[in-house]
């Protein structure tokens, strides 16, 4: 019973959307995952639209790369 409750209220990883682009910038595949896919050509997109398949990806669809968060915080100065 405790395991069920723990899984029910546990924080789930946020899933992100990615598109695989070929050398001409056309969309070849989509992926929905919590970590960026390994390999060349994957870009993060706001959403997945099947109408983008085999078409150039609209510039507005891309999300700018996220910066890795530092676990070390600088002290605040007065």
C-alpha cells in the first residue's frame, strides 16, 4: 500500500519534445522523453506536429538550448 501512495505522489520527470532534422533541416522523426536524445540532428521543439514530417522545421518551433543548472550557489552580497 505504501508503495502505491509513494508512486502516486512522487514527482514524475518532465517530458520534453525533440525532432530529428536531416542535413537540409527537414524533420525525419520525433521523440518524447525526459533527457535529450543521443546523436546528431536532434533539436528540442515546443510541440510535436505530424504535419512537420519531411518538411523544414518552422523556426518558431525550436526551443533555445537549456543551460545546465549549477548545484553550487554563490552567496548573496549586501
